[in-house]
């Protein structure tokens, strides 16, 4: 695995962006046809954390977390009589929860490809697991058997591989737990943040999204403070694990850009207003979403963000890894985002999300607790 080196400037969708912070990270991965972005982004984040701590570059096993998460989720799904969600998607807290419970291993020890494919193709796998737990829920025997968990784990073994109890890495023997500890990964050192008004600020709350089956908690901050913390963390040398909605028309992986176009042109002024108002609606839409030149964006408020979440316009779509930020000549911020869809665009799989997109479409972020401002840590009761 190699390190990704920063470019001083990039040209993306008509924008010339100049580097402010671009932190070291590991090579791009591809989740391919699997709904496992949370694991790919989470381990990319931890690989960057290891680089920050002075460790060697390492490729951690995404499917190790998938296997352990499915095991724990199946148990809770049955305990809740199917009243929580079941599937491949999960939240950032699952990354730390599973590593805390089960440790972690290198990718070479657990590639998770035991079903005749060389890339992750999980359609059959996910469907079989869901059918199995729903058959257990039907409870045909009027009492759960003592075999169902073992049988479920046997499916995981068949598709992903049997557990790794001990392995050798760089000449040293490890268990998954001792490898986690040797790497210096401390799951309790990481916190999640968000910004919504249906919970009090500076308190913890459980995010109400279906994939939060484990009821992970986030700290709630006012929107401007929340955004400032993301920039503060990057300035201090900490990357960010990012959960967001990528269903907006202004998100384009192929064009390596994510924007929130201004569609209310009454809010513009001068020649910019005249330019857009002179176009037909068809011309405006074509120009806004052809990503060939800079466009005006909405000013995102706390109220707009909340309404989008309440109206299901902002949903828990995708986990990604923010590795830095760049600026335009007029000072607009674009976050550099490492995706997990391979190197399938002209930015080698990365894209650039505007500050407006971040404010509007973020579900939550995870950072190391040392990346937080001291006054906010005190308000939130963090050591």
C-alpha cells in the first residue's frame, strides 16, 4: 500500500482549487457491489490515523468488520423481534464498536472473498443472511433453537472466511486484539458530532437513522460551530470520518464535485442575478448541473438543514473520508473527500465537496477527541 501525496492545486468542474490542508492517507479501495461504505471509510480513516501517529502504511481488513457487525446485528435483530433494521449498512460507531470487541487484522489475513469473485459482490450474500434471520423470526418451533447463531455464523464463514485467531505480521505474532493494541488504536478516543435542533446543543443523542441499529450516540453542536470544528480538526492534522447524503443532483462522482446550487435567483445580486434570470428554466438546469463552470450556491442555515432531515431529503446514504480542504481564489472552502468507489474519475476516486454541501448534507462526523476545541470538550464533558 502506498501513500497518496497532495497536489498544490486542482482543477475540478470549472473551479481552480488551491491546497490549504491535504493530509496523508492510504491508497484508494473499491467496495464494488457491496453496501459496506461504512467499513471502507472507517478503516481508511483509521489507516490515516496510524499515519498521523507515525505508524507504517497498512491496509486493514474491511470484511473483518463486516463479518463481526453482521454477527452482532443478527443477535440484536432477533432480540428485537425484527423491529430494527437488518442489512449491510451501518454507522461510524460500528467501526469502533467492532474493533473494540474483536480487534482488527490486515487485509492480507482476511480478504473476505470465499465465494468465487475477485471483488466484493454481496447481492446473494446479503439476501441469504436476511432470509435466514427472518426464518428464525418466524419461530416455527414456537421456541428459538440453540443452533441458529452457530448456523448464521457458518454462512458468514462460507462467504467471508473463517475467523483468524493468530497471524504473523512483519515477523511478529498477533491476535486480532493484540494487533489492535500494538497499532495504538483506542476506540474510546473517538467521538461523533452532528448538528440538529430536535435535540439540545452540547448534549449527546441517538441519531434517528435506520442503519443506527446499535443506537450510537453523537454530540450535538450548532451548525457554524460544527463546521468550524471540521476545519479546526483538519488544521490540527486530523482527518475526518464523514457520513452524508449523496443523492443530491449537485453530487457528481464522475465530475469529482459536490455542490448545492442556488435555485432561488432572487437571492442573487447585480450581473450574476441578471445572468441567471435571463435564462430559461431548461437552460438554468442544464447550466447548474453540467459542472462545467462555477455556480452560485445556497447559503445553508440551521433551519434548512433541519428541514431537509425532517423531510427525508437528507438521509444516511454514504460513509466517506475527508482528508483535507482546498479554497477557491475568492476563499470558498471545498473539502477533499476520499471515496470507496475505486479510481473511476479524473481525481483518482477523490472528489471535492463545497462547504455548503457539507453543512446541508452531513449526517455526522467522527474525529479523534484531541481534534476538538478545549472549550467545547468541557461543554460536552469530555476529558
